[in-house]
C-alpha cells in the first residue's frame, strides 16, 4: 500500500508539472505571436496554411515585403520555445522537486 501511494504521488506530481510546462509553453507561443503582431503591425495568421495559401490582397504593414520571412522566424522561435518549456516541465516532473540548480552550480564552480 505504501508503494502504491508513493507511485500515485509520483504520477500526480509528474502530471501537474508537465501540465504546468504545457501551459507555460502555450503562453510563450501566444506571447511570441502577440509581439510579432505589435512589431510587424500585421495580423497573425491563424495557421500556417492561412499564411502560405492566402489568395487575398497582400497584407499591409510597416514591413510589407518582409512579413513572410519575419513570420517564418517568429514561427520557428515560438515553436522551439514551446518544446523547450514542455521539456523543462517533463524534466521537472521526473526530478520530483530534487532539481537543485544551486547545488549543481556550486559543484561546477568549486
């Protein structure tokens, strides 16, 4: 029974921390999209297909000719950050609170 409770606690903490990592990853992706909207002064496409297969008139903005390349950079930047935060959540979940960075840094600089 003790092992069962310990394994339930482990799975619960793992689930909550991975879920927190996913929430932070989505916040990161939305923040990158919002900053792209502010900097480029254009609407953010709802998905990649909308961006690449848009048949309407070209979008107006401060940087009309470079919107595609800037959107590609923002898309990659947002996706990489998204997966980094999910990875951090998974690592943090498996560490079960024993991820002591200060102790690790003391070992590195000692």
